[in-house]
C-alpha cells in the first residue's frame, strides 16, 4: 500500500490542550513521491471548560487577520474530527502525520482525536485499525538530519524561501501547512545544485 504524509498546522489560544482550545487546523496531504493529494481546513468551537491564555491572546492581538481566520464560522469539534478521520482514510494509503515541529502540533491533534473519536494520534502496531500506521514525522528534525544544521537553526526564519515554496508564514493554518508541505516536498524531491526545483504549492 502506498504511503501519504498528512502535513498539519494547528492554531490555538493557549499552550495546553484541554485547558485551552484549538482554534483551527489545516492539513495538506503529500504522497511519498512529493505530490499534492488534497487539503483539509477547519475552524473549531472552543472547548466549554477551557479558557484563553493571556500571553497567547496578546500574540493574536498582534496578528488580527490570522486570528480572524482562526475564529471565523467555527464548527463543533466532534464534527470536525470525525470529518478529518474520514478525509485521512479517503486516500486509500497508509498515512503518516507530519508537523513542524511535531512537539507543538502533535499533542493538539492527539488530544482532540482522543477526546472526540476515542483514538489517539499514534497507537501501537498491535492495533490493527489504527488511523496513522506509522510514527509521526517531525519535519524540523527531518531538516536537521538532512542538512546537518543545528536544531535551533531549523525554523522558518533560517530557511531559504524556496524550501517553503515562497509561501508566506502568516499564522493562518492553511498557509502554514502549505509552506511546511512544500518543505517536505523539497526534501522528498531534492535536486543537485543547479538541477531546478518546482514548488508543490504557491
């Protein structure tokens, strides 16, 4: 069975899943050969018992357009996560969750999957019907390993714009997911110097 990467970016109103809410998230599906297979985007209603973190709120005040996109026409989280699971399964491939960095976005998707579908982001190989059959991929670690860069040098501030397909990092989930999908695409289809490169998304 072929494999497919589900490159995901999450936006939230605080640092702790459950104590705070995920506002929105977006995923771009990339085949194992680096081709675009589809996109998913959703805005979620806040968790009833959650609160907004003041420091995160201050961040959003500095990015009003991104905050507007992350809060526009929210849907019930249970409906969003059920639709996300259906979308992931629709490719008929073994999906691999990917994020940059995994340590930020992974816990949010894990929390929402467990809470609203009863299944975590990653389960042991003894679970036959698990959604993601392989361990999640940290794109930040992938870049460090592929380039020899120090981990603290592996962020968008240090990447050539070509790696991100010249997609601006706006803190709107779909924009950032597209940029990171281009990053994965770049390293899946790397060319020798002077060999040329065509971005996946722009």
